[in-house]
C-alpha cells in the first residue's frame, strides 16, 4: 500500500493501522516528518522499517 496524501499521509497511516487493522505485506508512507511516531506504531503492528529517506518510509511485515 502506498500512501501519499499531501500533509495527511501520517494521519491516514495511523488510522489504517489502528482503526482498520489492515495488514498488507508492505506500506510506503510519506512520513510528513513524523517518522519516529510512525515507526513506533508500525513495530507494534508487526512491521519493521525497511527503508527511509527525506520524504518516505517503507515498512514490511516481520513475519511474511
């Protein structure tokens, strides 16, 4: 799943993890400068950080 909603990507990712409990193999999220918060939540949801750059972070499922 790729989330790139100008200025709203981090909130949409959090909403998808918490409220909808979506479990794709991989997320690519425009982190909106909130990468630490997103990574903490992704780890709780069973994802590890695969890659990060100045705009995006990629998480993949830890167990497949």
